[in-house]
C-alpha cells in the first residue's frame, strides 16, 4: 500500500514517511480527491451489510489500527510472485484509493495471473459495476482448464 521507489501503485498519498499516522486521519480514507465520486455512504453501507459485511468503512480504532498499520507496511510482491495458479486481479478504473495500474503491475509478478480493469468503477468495482465484474469472473473461470 505504501508508495516508494519501484512501486508507485500504492494508496494515494501514502509514503513511508507518513505511514505511521496516515490511517489515523479519516480524511485520508474518505476523500483522496481522486477517482469516481463516492455513492451515498448509506447506500454503500446497506449493500455491504446485505452481502454479510460489517459496513462501508468501519472506524479505525485503537484495537484495529495495528492491523491496518501492519497490513499497509507489508510488501507482498514476493508472495504474489510465488502464486502458481491462475489468479485474476480486478481493479476499478476510477478507484478512490489507488491507481488501477496496480492490477496489471501485480499480475505481472506472477505468470499465471491476469488483470482486468473495470471501466467507470471505483475501488469497490463489484458494487459499482456488478454486471461487468460478474462477466469478468465468468470469462476468467470459463478460461480455466
């Protein structure tokens, strides 16, 4: 999630110098100034809860902050490079959190991986463009041996 030399596909504005405090400011999560305008948060929250989730953006609390911090600091590229089965990395073209190019860059680390960018979708491509995401998933699974 952290941007730096050799990886410019991280969370907008997140660098190693500010990773320790970045997620403590809700503004960094709610308004990056990039991508597709957010849907009404109540609508998004209702969709996520209907699908069995906890809600749109659970508060980052003293209990959950360490998990977010550790997750943000991890560099998973070596792990992704070892994936030996087909994988599909899907990104929203207009993600509010990071550039959609991360899907292609990540897929490029693992030979059996593929990438797809959903036109017009934000970070939650499956909520913004469910038919397009379903079609991508069907094409991907149909292509498997």
